C-alpha cells in the first residue's frame, strides 16, 4: 500500500500506522518515509504524510500483545 494520508487533529505515528497500514509494527517505516515530521508526537489536522510501500509482514513471532 502506498499513497498519502492527511492527518486529523490528535493523530499519532502508531495510530496512523495501525489504521492505514494495518499494524503498529510499520510505525518505523512510516516515520522513515516522512522524516520532515520526525519531531511531531501529536499531529495537527491537515498534514499530508506519505504512506510507505510495505514489503514485509510484521513479525509473527512476537507475542500477541506486540503484534
């Protein structure tokens, strides 16, 4: 999945990764694709982020609470 996403007030990196990429395991890839916003913890509305192309699935060997 690649493309873009426009934030809503209160979005966080992990919330965006979960909702748009399917897992919080992709948070690092999402941040890497948007380094100009790396200092943000909470997003204001209207920030356009690039969604990375996901090449691999999250590590299935992780315990359920980390998947």
